């Protein structure tokens, strides 16, 4: 796993190389800066600002996984993956989780 992480990280191209000011949501005062390796550095005045920045950076990097986890926990994977997701949906409904 470590080897896959290292080799995969070599080819990673960050989406943004400059600081991002998220001024579209005035409730949050956060700045996200990505270094040369694409690692987000998140700065906020309050915990809620930083948490928002973390969620934003996570969504930029891996939104598909977030969507899949949300669908899996709601028992809705079959809506996207058909029969491949039906077993998970059945278990979620059966166990009422």
C-alpha cells in the first residue's frame, strides 16, 4: 500500500497552485493554499472556518469517494451501480443502518 501511495503521489498534479479565497460563502473566513505537492494548507479564524476549508479541499481532491460513501450509507448504491450495488443496499435496509 505504501508503494502504491508513493508511486501514485509522483504523478499527482494539484488542481490549484495558488491560495484560494473562498469568498462565495461570507459565513466562512478561510484560505486554502496548496504546496508544490498538492497538499492543502488550510487557515481559518475559527474552527468552523477551518472545518469548512477541510471539507472543501477534500471535495476537490476526492468527490467521487464522498459521493459513493454517501450513497452506500443511505442504501442507494444500486441507483448508480445497478446489480453491483444492490447487495450493499440490501444489507443497509436489512440492518436499518
